[in-house]
C-alpha cells in the first residue's frame, strides 16, 4: 500500500507542477485551483509514505520521478526542447531511482 501512496504523491506533484505552468503566474483561476489541490494531495500522501520509508529515499524517488515526468510533459505538451545533456541528466535521475529501489537495503522490496 505504501508504494501506491508514493505513486499518488508523485502524480499529485506532477499534476500540480504542470498546472502551475498553465496558471500563468496564478492569473488563471482553474489551473491555480488544480495547483493547490494537487500539492495538497501530494504532500498528504508523501506524509503517509514517510511513516514507513526513510526520508532521503522517499524524497529521492518522489522528486526524481517527478522531475522526469514533468520534463516529459513539458516536452510533449509545451513543446519544450531537450538537448543531449538534459536527456542524459534525466536518464541519470531515473537510473538513480531504479538503483535505490532494486539494490538498496533501505527500502522494502
């Protein structure tokens, strides 16, 4: 169940961050409401996850996958271009998350 909570926390953060771009500096009400709701969901479920998983590992997974997904959405939705260094950096972040989950003894498998 804890991993489902982490997925929900990541999804809430990704939705909120994407809506933050759409809110145009909080000048558009609809996306601004989604920002507040998304971050509320993200932090609530992140707090639940932190009952069971270590802070550093949880934050690395949450922020790492969030960065990768927001970057992908920026590329697909907002036509934001990525150069080779950006793609490499995102790949390293995702690789780090995989190493934490597959090989670290600090997370339950």
